């Protein structure tokens, strides 16, 4: 069998939109990612002579979470894609909610991560007290007996945009392994099942800009999100089908808070601010 055609996640006409292929195509399960905590199936999706690789996460394979009692992981994954698209940044691969071989679930375009090389690292451990040029400090990590190293992330515009998106969707699990740099230079974030909680649960590796003023670009995007989340607006309507009313209201409140303070959020100290394991 020949390798499936890679469908470009951006820069295509509406008639070729990957979301349409994902929503309407025939799903064929090819394997399973066994180390995932919930059911994650690798699939191909084919429709009208086109084919792509994708990930299918059926709702039936989700483990209940006590602190996310409402909705589904799949619904929140799609909601994160909808918000990402509304920003215009395209930080989440095309994602749809649809029926599949094991019932309703999330289907997301597969993104091949580009191999990491010198000068392209997004995360690093430094034997230093302060980050050097091009890095932002996250915190100190234990790397051996009586030895620590400074955990840092790149001072990268793509990561900064993702940090803003995570603050909006209240991402409780932004790990290093959820960052996918593509060969074309774009950066994608995946695994958004624990997001949109009405309570503040932001847990992330991207704290390097905490307390710093938001870039003007981010403020413009947040103003656009505020309009898109107004009652009756398109994004608000789409989120209402995926989230609870309280979660949609909380999303509006987070956007308002970011616009009001004009700065990146900081850890509250009420719970661990960094997910574990961090990668």
C-alpha cells in the first residue's frame, strides 16, 4: 500500500479543506498509541480520491476525570481547534467531532514533527542560574542527586502565541511532548482534552513570559476573540455545542481578564504550575 497523501493543514481552498476530509471521509484504523492514557487510534481517512493520516480519539475510550466532570475530552479538543482558528494563528491541527468505528470521537489531522537539530530546540536544561539569550526560564529541575538544572523554553514567537492560546482555553496540561514543530516552520499544539474548565487550572511549561506585557498582536487577537465570543456570534455558537454554558462564560471572562491586565498570566501558587511529567 502506498503512503497516504499528506494534506497541507493550511493554505488550501475551502473545497480542499482538511476539516471537510476529516469530517466526511471513511476512517480506517491502522494502529493504537498504547502509551496514551486514553484510547488514541492512528487512522487513515479517505474521501473523493483524497487520503490523509489522522488520529481518532473515541469518547468511549476516555477515562473519567473527577475535576472535569462535564463534557468530553473529544469535545474540548474540538473547542480548542475552534478557538485556535478564531485567532488566525492556526496553532491546532484541523480537528472535528464525528462518528467513527468506535462511536463518536475527535478526529485530528496527523502532523509529522520535524527532527530537532542545533538551533531549533524548544526546550532545554541549562547548567546555569539564568537563561542565556534566546531562552526564557521555567524553573529549576532535579537532574540527579543534589544536582539541579535550569529548565528553559525558547524565546520564540510561536511559543508565545501558544502561551496566549493556552491562557484563553485554560490548558491544564501543556507539556513539551505536546509541541509539534512542522517541517514548514509552523508550530502546532496537540492534546487539548483538559481545557476550558470554569476554574483556573492553567498548568504549562510556557511560563517564560509570565507577568510581561502582552504583544500588540496578541491584544488585537484577544479583541477579535471577545467579539467572536459574544452571544450569538459564530465562535460562541460553535463552542456552545461542545462545552457547558459555564465553560463558555469562563472563556469570555479569561479573554476579558487578559485584555484588562494586558499581561501574560502568572502562576497562582494554589497548585503545581508545571504539568508532570513535563515532557
